[in-house]
C-alpha cells in the first residue's frame, strides 16, 4: 500500500506534465492539486504521524491550487503558501541535522546573485520575491544537513522557483512550464522519500550514552 502512493504520484505527475505540454487547464486542475497529497499519504503511511515536512506538503497543496488561478493576487497568495511550506521544511530539516558553513554560504550567495539579476525586471514583486527566495535558499541549505537525497530535492526546488522568477521577470524560456513542473515534482519526490528513509534510519539508530552525536550531513 505504501508503494501505491508513489505510483499514484507518478501517474498524477505524468498527467500534470501532459497538461502543461498541451496547455490543458482541465488536466492541470485535475493533477496538480494531487501531487503533494499523494506524497503526504506516503509519508504518513511510513511515519504514522504528522511532522514538519507533512505540514510543508499541506501548505504546498494550498500553494499549488492558488497558482492555478490567473492573476497577480493569486500568484502572491500562492507564494505566501509556499513561504509557509519552505519554513516548515526548514524547521524539520534543522531538527534533524546541521548543514556546513559552505552550504549556508553557497546558497546565500545564490540568493544574492539571483535577486541581483532579476531585481530590475521584477517591479512590484521585488519585495515578495526577496523574502520568499531567502526562505527557499535557507531551506535548500538546511536540506544538505539531512541526506544527499533531501539535498537534491532542495536544489531542485530552488531551480524550479528560479525558473518561475525568470518568467515573472518577463523572460519566457523554451519549455519553461515543463521545466518548472518537472523540477518541482522531482523536488517533492526527493524531499519526501529522502525524509522517510532518513527518519526510518534514525528510528533504527541504537541509543548510546554520552553527548548526543551530531547527525551526518550526507
């Protein structure tokens, strides 16, 4: 039954990508709101309880629905929900492990460079993008302290939202919609399956006396 949720996610993701490729609003409305819930069900089936990553998936679902609605107000609402998602993921990841100074520095440098490049074209979206992208980069950096798979998911999330930012700045890249949804789907899948695998391993760790051992970054 647990694997069936990943199968469902794969089917939903495929339908979403077809919907994006065909510019079908119906297919996107059918598929996109089910991406995060399918992985939430997978997470709960393994963990048997809600946690910070589960909360992030709930917020991501709300964000996905909001972003299906045209207009700037809906875009900002969706960004707000995804801000909540990033903060939830960040909280969960930091509770598990600590990233290196290089990870913090690298992602903060990426945040500064990305905003500098897009700043002139974002207009009224500058402040919201500045704040959201900071939370996103902090989440991606914190993901490196959990496992390699979760770290890859954080990086994919950053790429996906960077592509959205480029579009919001007025530059349409060829196949941007497919790239955005492909990297977003990969981000969710890597984060959730990596988180489940890491937490299962953590539950199996023997209890030892003495100071608490810091978790490995990879």
